[in-house]
């Protein structure tokens, strides 16, 4: 672990009722990033949003809504980078072929497909790859 | 999900009494909007004054309501967006789709 790094690992059942708990925790952690954003509230909300989107992907798609499954969240804050990881234990999904509303006029009124767009817009990188026992959705954001 | 629904001189005011509108509770909002349109309501204001956080599912529920209204020649307007909620509408460009008002009164008067 790097010097001055904060790391938080949370494990919750594969249920959307835990979204608000994870959201609140992530906003509290964002308050530690005092020197990394002009608008602290906006950054806290962005972290809350991208973690919520990643968790919903894990709960509904990767873990196929199985309430007995678990999802793990790891938040790492170093001097110059924020790393968010959401681990599932399912078969996974293809991130590139996942619905991604491009916000063209035709797509603007789709009910679904904004989650991936939101994650990609608010973070510097979004990737999804297999790990032992499942998959991880990984998001990084660099600070100036 | 905690919703307050009242009739205001022919305009239905639906107040979302939740801090978060997300994948956990947004289906209920979508169903309630659907039920109101099924009942023949044509003017609905969704007040988001208490909502501090919205995700893509919450936005999707409102988009569903908007489309439902458009297909029935009814209208759905939004009011009282907090700053972070407004940011999500702007990020997804949905602020160009919805009629959004600063206060409930302005939204109701706009019908």
C-alpha cells in the first residue's frame, strides 16, 4: 500500500437495498479528497453515482439478481489517483457490447443504457475483466 | 418508496419524498406514473425537491413517464431540482427533453 493511501473494502449482499449505504460511505470518503477538487460536493456525488452504476451492473447483470450472492467494493485513494473496484461472482458481461446510450437524438429517450455512459463520462477509465472467482469492474480517476 | 400524490386543480402533483431516486426504488415511481396516466390524468408535475441523488435508473423512470405522457397527449413536468440532480440531467442531456421549473408553483402554472 502506498504512503498516505486510504483503502476501504466492503462486502454486501447482492441486493439494491444496499446502494444507499455504499453511496453514503463513498461520499464520506470523498470528503477526504480535500485538495483534489474545486467542487467537493460535485466530486462526492460523482463517486456516489459511478459506484451506484457499477454496483447495479454487478447485482442485476453479472450476478443475475441472485440475492444470496455477494458483491465486494474496494475504494482506494492515493495522492494522485482514485481507484474504484466492484467485484462480482457471476458469469460477467461484455462491457463493450453492453448498451451504451450515445445520446444521439434517437437514443436520448431510451429508458436504459445511460449507466455505462455516466461511468465513462465521469471517470478517466472504465474496464471490466475476469479475476479469480468472478470479474471486476474497475474505474480510475486521476487528480492534477 | 415514499411518494405524496395530490390533485391541484386538475394538475397531479407527485412529490418524491426520498433522498435517493435510484435502482432500488425507481421502478415504483415508474409504475405510479403509469397508473396515473392509465387513470386518465393528463397533467403531472413530479417535484424532486427532496431528492439529493439520482442515478441512471431514476432518470430512466422519469424518461419512461415522459414517453408515456407523450403517447397519450398528456404532459409531465419536473420541478425543484437540487444542484447534483440537475448536473445528472445536464450530463445525460435530458435537461433538453424535460420541461424543468424552479418551483412547483411555476410548473403548475405552466399548464
